[in-house]
């Protein structure tokens, strides 16, 4: 069944998703970095060289390099499932993005993230994010 676990945790996880997308839209590196656990991994198999970025510092550096390629980017996230089990959770979320590349090309990718989250000191953080392209670039 979709959406199981304490409602307070599910709300905090939804807020984590909102913080993540707001940080992308605001191009706020510190805010975006605050959503990741230190020993996390970010897997973007559709992007060569980013199939498995490990460690928060490496993830943030990769994100900054990626963001530099897009003068404009907008992301929206819709949560499809949250399963909370104590201090861990699995989440499925869908992303809709629109962006402009350095050469002016507009892109509109749609994707799905399969996430593993961990609660550390009362704060939910991404432990692993795996992106699957559903449509577009």
C-alpha cells in the first residue's frame, strides 16, 4: 500500500522533496546539499559519468557542474509513494523539468526517482537517489 508510516515522517519527507526542488529552482547549492546524507549516492544512469556518484561532496560538485550547463532550469516534484520503516524510508517521486542549455536548446525531461532515505538527528536525508528517464532528454 502506498504511503505508510507515521504522518509526521511522511510530511517531513514531502518537505524534503519540496526543499530539493526549490533549491534547484533557486540554484541554491547550500540548500540542495542540505538534503543529502554524508555517505549518500546519486545514480543518473542516463548521463555518462554520473551512473553512480558517491559521497555528499562528490554529489554536490557534480550538481554544480551540471547546473552550470543550464542558464535556466525549473523542476517540479510529485510524490507517488512513501514507505517509512523506523529511521529509513523508500520513496518514489516523479520529476518534471524544463531547462535551457548553453546553446539555447530547450529541454523538457520527465523522470522517476527511486529513493532510499535515512533519518539522522530527526532530519530526513537522501541516502540514495536513482533517476530513471521516462520521457524527453
